[in-house]
């Protein structure tokens, strides 16, 4: 039998995650502040964009792993890498 998975690329795949975003993480003020400071999924090392607004969370430690999320969403394990190409891994900075 062929694979029956449906990949959602233009909206949230989990309504609970969408509610967190729309309600601005009512029980998680640190996550709300993180989002407002610009630490958002679009800049996470583990975000795989589908289009200008939505992408796949590929962070194996994220509670949103394998969900389609909005680029301005965020989570507690976000690994900020910037809004360009992503490495899908931990970043080690060379301090010289």
C-alpha cells in the first residue's frame, strides 16, 4: 500500500499549537517574551520552510517536532541560527 501521509504546507498541522500562538502562550510568559524578542521558528536551525509563512519543525527535542508551524511561532528549545539557510543541527561558535 502507498504512503498515506498528508503533508500540510499552508497552515498549522496542529490546532493546539495554533492556539498557543494566537493566545500568545497564556501560561508561558518566557515563551511569549522569546517570540516578542524575535527568537522565532523562522530563525531556528531546525526550521524547514515550505513557503514564506509556514515550515516544518525538524527539532527532535521540540514538543512541535514534525508539525507544520508558522515562521513567527517559537518553542522552548529554539536554536537561533538566523533567517537564512539552516544547518539542522547544533551550532558551535569558534571563540578566538
